[in-house]
C-alpha cells in the first residue's frame, strides 16, 4: 500500500512536470512550477495518511501490537517521500 502511494505521488509529479515542459518551459522552471501546483495536494495527502496511521501505532490492545510495525513503517515512508 505504501509503495503504491509513493509511486502515485511520483507519477503525479512527473506528469505535471512533463506538461510544463510541453508548454515550452525550461526544465528547472517546469519542475518548480509543477511542484508549486501540486505541492499542497501532496502535503495534504501525506498528513492525512499520517493522521490515520500514527494513532494506531500507539494503541495498546492486541490489534495495536499487531500493527505497530506496519504503522510506523507507513508513517516514516510517507514522510520520507514528502521530503524527497
């Protein structure tokens, strides 16, 4: 699931950059403008996923102990993806 989210974010970013390149913009300018356009959406998606997975990492019941590693992995992977 996390890999799918990471790949989806990357595809969205690359498609937007390619759209700007086809408009005739320089590569650096295209990358900056594309990132500015979808940056807020990517941040919102990332924070909503963190808001879902992080609380379950702190659950103390049997389900919480079972999913603890998955939750932390998902949170760290999505936050790392946002930084990249």
